[in-house]
C-alpha cells in the first residue's frame, strides 16, 4: 500500500464527490491503467450505519501507468492455480468447479449421504 505524503493527512472527499483527475484502483483498472508506484493522494469515505465508513484511496490518473500485459508464463501459472482449486483433497478428482473453502472437499465427499 502506498504511503501518505510527508506534509500531513490526506484530503478526504465524500462518496461520489472526488475531483476530476483522481480515480480509485478499480476505476484505473477499468481504464486499462494501474497506480504504478505513485502515492495515495486522497481518500473517499462513504458513511455506513453501525459500522465504520468505507474508505477508498484515490490516485492521479495522469501519473498512472498502463496495465502490464499477461505473458504466456503468467497465463500458464493462472491455469495451474485454477486447476489446483478444482482438485478435491479427499478423492483427488477434478470436481469441475472450484471447491468451496467452507466444505474443504467436493460436494459428494463433504456430504456422503
């Protein structure tokens, strides 16, 4: 996570009232950009009842860098990771879906009855 500027606290804006030229990580990603190592310049706060506010950090759009492209090695690593999430640890078969963490095994192994 990026750090706050040395001068003090970050400016805080209410939800949907951020100035032009600033965006959250998700908004940058939707534009095909990434923060690229820049520091957080402000934060958004959305009040909630009975809990603390939701906080989103803002970055400068003009300082953002393009998203790095996926390489063949990254695609292969992602495919291996997703395949591992489908293998049942109890029966060692490919379940055809991601094994729920709450069950810890495929549905037939988790509830044999």
